[in-house]
């Protein structure tokens, strides 16, 4: 990539971002688009515009996002979202403090050194000579100027330690304040009990559970809810709900036809064959009503069968105070590890019921199997990503596809292709299948809660991104472009790979720029959700439920968003000393991200769960892993520069490991379990234990038609319980 291509990439990306900003300012002011740009506020019963005025400055959102407090974020989107912003601000602080020292110090030193020009076998030849002069690659071997770069390596490391320590303390306090809140939280009065052994002869499973926990907690034990296998009842319930939605849609269409056509209207019809394309034509309202009437008694019957006959070896156990529940969740209840496993229950909406009944050793086997699959996936993806990074440079493409040479000779085409082709190819390739596949694998492990599944999938995605994108792009592109040199001189491979780092920094510069200009521009403007909503509203949606489903925004999507941010952190850290010019790009990425996502958290996204900051230890460990990778990278690069004092960097990874160990011992236990001193705080009202209990009953085991006392009888006959889902 030459300098003109680099400027083209930045200029066009910024132009697209500016256009998307203007579109956002125009479209977000239109009342018909409120559900796209302010759904979080609408769902909370607030006015779309703060202050209620529709006539306002198009850039008011910047002031509102900037001036919003952490309490505002917690009130609108919860603790997890506030923790995510602590992560963004911490990384931003690391890059700003690092850049304030590194940019004015390292850039002049690199630019004024002529040592590298005397070396003939540099991989920088004919690639990006102008900006290479601003990188560490321009420093000659054994140069005394390398001392400054070594000191800078220490500076970045210690800045990171300091800010991570402050952030960990802050998040710990935030989590503590939430957990000791006087508000009643359903998950704080229950625990998950797995690996329940067979009941003794003469006892039901319900009686077995009750007697076990009553003996241990005679004063605090309330009742239990045995997990059931709900596959069949869920299937019937979903079918029933589907027909109810179809009936509501048919009635809405009928009502619309009455106003637009004949006064008596034309009753909608449909075919009952394959996909509604073939088969007998029937009156839709009558047909759906008939189906609903058939399924209601079928559902009621299956509910009773499920409660009586499909109990599993897992349960939810409820206590009358949250101190006992917290204590039980972190205690060993049985002598054997595979019996009476107890853990926190979390919110009802978080629980993955079908995973609760998976046995202890089966969970262990699944976990190891998933690790192997993920490792193989990383290796599998490393090959095509390396190929993509190699083949999407114009020089390499011309070697492979000689017929494109006439096209590439066009300067405008060449500039655009060099500016966008490699980065777009990588972004598109990463978006294919992988996120959902990793989420599926995490669920397959037997993890009991949604928030834990998201954290697990995010961790897998992080290691995948770092190993495949950071290493795959660097190694893949270099090996392809220098394969002949390596064949002739195999012992030069380490030197060639290390020397390629400054050159590949240009790829990552444009990659980061593309992510924050185009990525955040699309995030703020929400053009794609807006178009989809209006198309559905015009041609598909007939009921209020369908309209809400069309505009409902979902959550921030931590499973893919966090690994993407972590990849940028890794790239910027690893190149912060080698090519300091990447630091401003990282600052813009996280600064712009903080501002735009602050607006989205306050007005758009609706959290799907609340784990009270349990995501932070995951973020901390990955940040520390990125820092260690940066330190190892610098150790290797100083070695290539034949800097005899490179051994002075050896303590840095050791410091990082010690720092991580200290933080894990000091802070992590309070994230893994709820501290009893927090759970012991007084509540502002006496908890309604029956309401808490019933909030955990899955929707498919509730019934509109069965009388409440009849359903309670069914529960009490078989454990006053019943749940699970598939």
C-alpha cells in the first residue's frame, strides 16, 4: 500500500462517516423513526427526546452522552453496561497516557535515524516507505536509540498496571453497591442444585430434596422446584403461541379490509399445506381459532404429565433470606464432587434449563471436547485467513491472477482496491458463521446461565481473533511475499517475520480506521435496522406485537463486540512502540466508541440479562493477556534489532503474571460469589417468596385456562415444581 492509498482509505472512510452522521441527525428527528433511535426510553415509558422538545440541535446527543453519569447508564441499561464503559474508558486512558509520552518521543527518534537504510534485505522496500520512517523499523541494529524504545515499553506496561488496578477497584465497588441494594432481586433467594443423587426407597425426589436441605438449613429453607424435561410441553406451547399470533394477524387484516373495502369485509384465507402454498384453502380466523381450541387441552395435559413424570436430577432451592442463599451457593454440600453441586441461581431469564440436568462428569467431558474443537477451529481458520491476507494484496494477486494487471494499472481502481480490499475481506470472513458457532459450543459445555455462555463464547472469540487475525495476517502475508527468500535462506525466517511487523502496521492502521469510521458510523445511524423496520412495517406487520418485534433492538451484543474491541487493544498495544502512529487511531476508536455507544446504551439497546459486573474479570484477564503478548512481541523485536540489553525486558511478563495473580486473589472471589456482608444488608420490604418462586416457573408450564388452585395441586403433587426447557 502506498501513501496515496492510505490517504484514500482514511479520506473515504471519514467521508462515509460524515454522511452517516448527517443521516442520523436527520432521521433521528423524525417521529416515525423514534422506535429505532429511542427504543430503550420508549420501553421505560420516557419521552423519546430529553426535555420533550423535538426542535433541537442535531448534535445534542453528543452533549447528552458526554454529560451522562455512570448512574444514568446503570438506570437505563444496568451494571453490565456500566462495566463495559469502565473497560472502554480504561483502555482509552492507557492509550492517551501512553501516547502523550510515546508520540513526541519515539517519532522524532525514528524519523531522524538512518541506520536501517544501509540494510539491503528489508521487507519494507517498495511498500510504505514514507510512514516506515516513523516506525521502529527505521532504527538501525545495535543503535543506542533503542534504549528509548525499551524505556517506552516499560512505560506502557506500568500505565496499564495502574489503570487496570484502579478499574478493578471501581468495578468491585460498583458490583458491591448493586448486590447490597435494598431492592428485592429474585436470583438472590435461590440456588441451583445439580447432580442430585437417586432418592432413597420410599421417598419422592421432592421429599428427598426437601429433607436434605431442611436438615442443613432448618430455619431458612423455603421450598424447592424440581427441574423437568420440557421438550414436549415447550413444543406444544410454541405451536399454540404461533397460532395465537396468526389469529391476531388474521383478525387485524379482516378489520383493515372492513375499512378499506366492503363494510362486511372479506375474511382472510390461507392454504394448510406445505408452507401455505398448497393444500385446502380455509378461513384463516376459523382455522386458527379451531387449532387454538385443540391445543389448549393438549397443553394442559402435557403440563401435568411433565410435572409428574419428567423430573430430572436438578432443582432450584429457595430460601427465606439472601444471606443463606449466598452462603449455600458457595458451600460444599457433599463429600463427593459429583453429588449435590450448588451454585448461584441468577435471574430467571438467564437460566438455560436444559443444561441444568447435565451430570458433573458429562459436563467435564463436554468442556474438554469443546476446547479441542475450538483449538481445531483456530487452526482451520488460520489457514484461510493467512491465504486471505496474502492474496488480497495487489502485488500478490497479480502474481496469482495475471489477467487483472490491466485493471490494476488504472490508478483510481488500484488506489481503492489497496485501501479497502484486504481489510474488508478479513472483516467479512470473520463475520461468517463463527460467532454463532462459538456460542453454540459454549452452550454445549453445559453452562447454566446466558451471561456465562456469552462470557465463554467471548473468550473463545478473543483467542481466535488474536491468533488468527493478529498472527495470521502478519505471518500469512509475510510468508507468501518472501517464500522464495525463505527457501534459499531458511535461517532468515525469524528475522524476516520480525522485520515485517512495521510493514504490517499499515494494514492494521487502515483496519482500525475502517472499524471506527464505518463501524461506528453504521452503529450510530442504524441505517440497516431502520430500513428493515420500515420494510416490515409496510409489507409484513399487521399487529402491535409484530411491530414491536420488528423494532426491538436487543442488547449490546457483548459476545461479538468485546472480542472485536479486544482485538483492537491487542493490535494497538503490540504496535504502540514499533509503529507509534497507531496510537491516535486506537484513541479515536475507543473515544468514538465510548461516545457513540454511550448514546446507544442510554437510548437504544435493552439489556437481556444482568450479571452485576461478572464480565469484568473476563475483560481484565484478556487485557492482561494482550499486554503480555505485547511484551513478548517487543522482546522478540528487540532481539532482531540485535540489542544486547534485550534481557532487561524479561521481567515485564513476570510482572504481568504477578500483577494478575495479586488481582485475582484480592478481587476475583467477590465476583465469583456474593460476599455475605453484602447479602446481609436490610431490604426495604419483606420479600414475597411465593412471587419469587413463581417467577422461576417457565412460561410453558403456566396455563391461562387451568384454575390457579388446580395448577398449584399439580405442582405440589410432584415437588411444587417443575421446569426446564430445551
